């Protein structure tokens, strides 16, 4: 029996796995809070120049063109016309004494507190990019740590750091400290995403393993929607940041309920712990652990005793081709996902309602993935990328004075990219072998976060050329849709455990059995494999 057969024998998606999914889904709600909160905390409300007497230039209901004693406001929020009492010469004057901000939507944001407008507006987008850079660093750091120290430990550490530094952000004394703290929170986001997903995948049997990514994404979508309500009720950015971070302390009980990955324990020669966990899972599911697990366990250890690194992802031909394609698809998914999400304020509709609807879109997108994914991973990935890209390109043909149409197309694009995002998690875990799965997903997330870093910067191009961001967000997924067709189909196939399994994938049948061309090689290696298993059992005795 291989490990997937063992999981099926003890209940591949029984009570034990369902309880585990509850534990790995709860932190996803907080992830959505932290990922999207900058839409509200970093929002830029209407603002106007303040004069030297600390009053607003033209302080008459914020109407441009109203004349006060010495000033007439132009339509620009960054300068005004100096109009002398006598004479007809006018001169544009920059805001030298700061700004006054409209409080019709927000009581305070990071923009209003640190005047991140006009010539300092780029700092706001830079802060978002640095936060996304934290996700990139975290995907590498926590991915490597998880392969070495286990999924459970790194997941617990990530949740703890996320909570502590998330609360600290609410007390940041200045913008540089705020950016640094947000960067640290970003690193922990990757630690939670990667390890929660992999832990769920490695505890789930072949037929149900796609649920690991989809169920956690449902929780993320729920957090997406809840954030709109929380932000609507709390208009002060510090209080909002505290409200989304402090509840993380409630997850301290995870120390006692979160299990380790039995598959990872076997791969790291911790046999007794793995068998104990498998027995516990079997007991909770009302099953019995098969005795044959002892033999296969030793075989897995013999195959995985060597150490692997990220270099092994591109060392062999098939692995290299698939890894590069997956890296690009991850990059595109995050680039467009956050490009559309962070650009929601430009659609000209109610920010809170649009944010809520963007969260609602996540639910049918994940549900559709559940329906189509069992039939084909490859075609699903390609099709959803194409939908997201085409919707963004169609937005180029809609005039700016039709915000409802633009919002509808943005929803379609978000739908396609969200569904594609759900597929890529499952697809990546199934393509990379056990010995490189965590490393592969970690490197994939690193490329994804490069897309996250670029998304705010590309959105900044809207001020110079409104069509450029949409052109980028439209064409890049279409290229990914074409490349996805070159990946292998993984539906209903066992997870590969070694690099050799990945290289010989095309020579195996959909059931995971070798094709006739491989039968001769298998027969020649059978005797040596049996000797390894017998020797392993002898060592145990």
C-alpha cells in the first residue's frame, strides 16, 4: 500500500480530516482581513489645501471655485490659484500648509494621518508593494522552514507572529514603522497560506484532495465579505487594524489541536510519530490502520532519504518545464487578482458595497471549481484564466462614464481569476512530488508575490494611461491560458512521491500503474525493492 491507499483505508476524508479543515479554515478569515484592509485603511478621501491660518482654502462645503479672502480653489487638490485683492495676475501655488480631508466616508486613514497625497501619493502604493514583498519573503522563508521543521510548527509560528505584529501596526507612530510592521505581517501571511493548504492536502486521499484548496478559499471569501461590514462600522484606521488583528489571540488553542503531517513525518524518518498519528486518525474515523503500512513506510523512507532543494525543481526536463509554467501562472493569478481588488476604488461606485460584492463573487467561483475540477485540472486552469483576461480587455471598450458596466466586467474578471486561483493551488500540489511539494509551492508563491508587488505599481500607471493596467491585466492571463495546456492532467491520479515519479508521469496510466513500456523496468527493479523492504523490516526487528 502507498500512502494515498493508507489514507483511503483509514478514511480519506472522514471525521478526523473534517475537524482538521475547520482548524485550517479559521485563520483564512483573518488572512482576508489583512490582505484587503489597506483598501480602507489606505484610502485617499477628497482633500483640499489648507491656508496659513489653518482654514481651508475656499472652505465653503468643499466646492471648487469658491473665493475666500485671498484664495480661489482650482479643481486640483494639490494646488490653488493665488488671487491678490488688487490686480488681475494669478499664480498657481502648491499646498504649503497641508490639507484638510473630507470625513464623509472615513474618520481617518493612513493617507490623512501622514498626508500621503499629491507628491507623496506614491508612498501609499509603495507601502502596498512593500507589504506584498513581505509575502514574497515569507513564501521562501516559511516554505523552507516547513520542509525542515514540519507544517504544524511553522503554521503555529506564523499565526502567532501575524497576530502580534498585526496589533502592533495599529500603534505605528509614523509611516516608515507602519510599512515595516506591515512587511512582517505580510511574511506571516505566506506562512499561514502555504502550510494550512499543504497540511490539508497531505491528510486527504486522492479523490478528495482538491477540497484542501477550495474549502480554505471559501473561508477567505467569507473574510473578504466580513471585512466590508467591519470597515463600514469602524471608520478609524487604527481601530479597524486592531479589530482585525486582536481576535488572532483566540487561536492559541491550536497548540493542542493542530496535528502534524503524517506524510512529512514518514519522509523525515519519524516513523513512530507517523504511525501514531495514522492510528489516531483511523480511530477517530472508525477505521483500523492496515498492517501493510509498515512495509510501504520503509520503502518511502528509502526513496526519500536524500535531501532536496529548490534547484531540483529545474534539474530534470519534465520537472523544469512544468515548474516554469506553474511559476508564471502563479505570477499572473496574483498580479490580476490584487490588481483588480486594489483598484476597486477607481470604479466609481460605493466602496463598501463593491468590496462586499467582490467577496460574494468568490463563493460561486469556488463552487464552479468544485464542479469542473474533477473532470480536468488542465482545461479548468486554462479556461478560467481566459475568462479573467478577456473580461479585463473588454473593459477597455467601455467609456469611463459607465461605472456600472465597468464594475460588472470587473466582477467577471475577478470571477475568472478567483476560480483560476483556486485551481492552481490544487494543481501545483498534485504536480510537485512529496519530496519537493512544500519547496515547490513555496517557490511558486514567491513568483506569485512578485505579481503582488507589481500590482500596486501597475495600478499607479492609471494616472498617466488609464488603459495600460487593463491591457496588462488582460493579456498576461491569456498567455497563461495557452501555457496551461502544456501541463499534464492530474485528475484522479495518485500524488507523485519522488522526482522519478514526476519524470515518468506520461508513461503511467491514469490509475498510477505503469504502462506496458515500463513493465520490463519494473520487473527488473522488483527484486531490489523487495530486498530493501525486507532489510528495513529486519532493522526494525
